[in-house]
């Protein structure tokens, strides 16, 4: 780390801004938005800086040569579009021990501008050591999406009460516990929800802050969270927050490592799912462990592949939580059928061609045999089969027996949205062979006319492509 992130007190003195053109005006807008007092040297002579009346009060248009101008009381120097003047000003600033930034010139800068997330009293600075401002902006965008809109108001709210509460609670650990309960509880939620007067009344009503901090163990809860089909960037913002807040996460075996990496590092992780052909701990045991963890006061996340309510047994877990009187929430995820359709550009519906969708599971051959296939023969229906690789012959036989055409388009899509995703497209007649062409699951089957609209199987390996070409040559 070459550049140490620091926060500059803009009330300590003016910032000198030197430059020309739009680069000068862009930096001027950044500094003005931060509330700085600014002394501007427009070296191109254009003093039309596009300032509003509020900003103009804090901005001085300086005349004369910036290389000889007085710098008494100045706290920093910024050069944007200043050319050789910027380099010379850097030499002067460093000789005087003043922080200096020359835009896009690390060699002559002693500080750099980060990408900034501004939420009032909460400010996040993101830097890449000046190597890639675009990367910094992308990181900033992700942080912007994660932070509640009123997080700055919450910080300001706490700041207004901090001194009085700290005087009443002398022990630092107890003081920290007090503010944790405020932030994580109904008071913090009221501020974030825009109900500040309600939050103030509730905080003022706390007669004994120490007793409040030492109150009975916190109420535990369970969040059923959909992890999506595998790509960590497809997690919802709410899911990411739940993973960061969790004390313990019970996760499926098939949740990718990249998604597990989004969990806070000190959170306990427990794998409770199972893979095909391998025993798991069972649904009743999972329910029991979740309930016990929540009843002990922990914030529990049950992290499930795809969506909790699409073949994820989320309904069973909700019933158990209700019966136990445990508070819970449900955070949906992108189910594999939707993720796979998007990944391989298969529109699950298509005007005049496909007007209905059916999702079903056929984990084993007997599952497929239990399906009433006669209800799935409408050619305008898209059928999405989860966990259908093993039962592919039985799925084909069921649809054949019901009268579905052997020429019905079919796609088998494995490990959808992940870097190693694979797809194979053919007809219902070829379904078992298509399954063999993808290198293992998990996979979904999409059956219907919409498969004709699929994009190219861009994720096929060179080996598969060569094999397909040889088959076509024969």
C-alpha cells in the first residue's frame, strides 16, 4: 500500500486549485461538494467556472502566477490540466511540506483522490494507488449499492447522543454493546426508515443505558437466503447484507466457494447439504440446529442454492421455524432455471410460441415416473426440469408416452452462470446423450420450442467442439 487513506479537515484552511478547462472545473466540483474553501488559479484565463451562488461564497478567484503566490495557511494543492505548471508547483509544494496532487501524475503527487461514497457523516474512500481509477469507481458503485441510503443520518443521529451516553456508561465494552443494540435494533431501523423522531423518543426513553446494554440475550433470528445458481455477482444486495450480519451460516454443499467468501470472516460456517449419492444430516436435523442457534440469540442464515422456495425445502423450514416461534425472513435468489436460461440465452417464454412454464424436479427415475406427463404435452409450454440428469431416460420416456414429439428441442445446461458452465442442445430423442455431453452437474433440462432461440454454446470446451464437428462430418 503506497498511499495511506486519510481524511483531510477542510475547515483547517483553503485548498489551492491550479489548472485549466474541464479538468479544472471537474476537480472544482469535487472540492466544492466536500465543502472546501478553494483558491483557484485558472491558468488559461477563463474565469467562468460555472459556480452556483452557494459554492461561490467559498471560492476565491486568484490572480497572478501560482508559482510565486503566497501559500500561508494552505492545507493542500491540486493541479488539474495544469501542464508544466503543475509539475513546477509540485516541486514547490514538496519543498514546503504541503500535500500536492497533480492529476494523472503519480510521480509528482504526494496524495491522490479516491473514489468517494458520500453518505453525509459516513464517507467511504476507495483507491487503487492511482493505477486504475476505473476499477476504483466500479468498487465504489458496489459499495454504493450495499449501503443503506440513510446510513449517514444514522451516524449523525448517534453522534448527537454519543457524549451524553458515554458520560453515563464508563466501561468501553459496555458502551460498545449499547451502541450495537441501538444500531442493530428498532432504534437504528427507525432512523434508516426515515422515522427519526420515533428513534429519538425511543433512545431518550432508555432510563438506564447500562441496563439496556446488559439486557437479556438478543433475540435470534433466521434468514432463509437464496444463493442463486453460482455466480457470486448474482447475489442480491439484501443477501449480501444478511451474510455480513450473520453469526452462523448453514449452507448447502453446492454453494460455490466464491459465494462463501462473501460471508464475514469470523462467522461460523456449517455445511449441511448433501451431494448426489452421499448422505446428509437430514432436514429434521437441519431444522433443529437452526432453531437452537436462533434460540441462543444468534443471527442465523440458511444459505441455499438457487431460491429457497424453488425445490429448496424452504417451505418445510419455514413451517419448523413458525412452530418453534423463531423470527425469520426470506431473501429470494435467482433460481437455476432462470439463471441457466439467461446464461445460454434461452427465452423461457416467447410470444406466440411459449406462453406457459412448468418447473419440476426429477432427481431419480422414480421421481420422473411419478410425474403426470400427460399435462405437459402442450407445445406452447416450456418445461424446466431440475436435478434431471440421472432421470433423463425416464423423463424422455414419460414425455414420449404422453405423446410429445421426439423432435421437441431440448437443452441440457450444467453449472449455469459459473465459469465452467456447459450446454448441449438437441432433441428429446437425444436427451440421454445430451446429458453425457456435459461434464457433470448440477444441471437443468429445458424442454420446448424456445430452445431453438438459444444463443451459441459459447462455453463448450475445445474438446466438445471438435467432437461435434467430427460427428457432423460423419
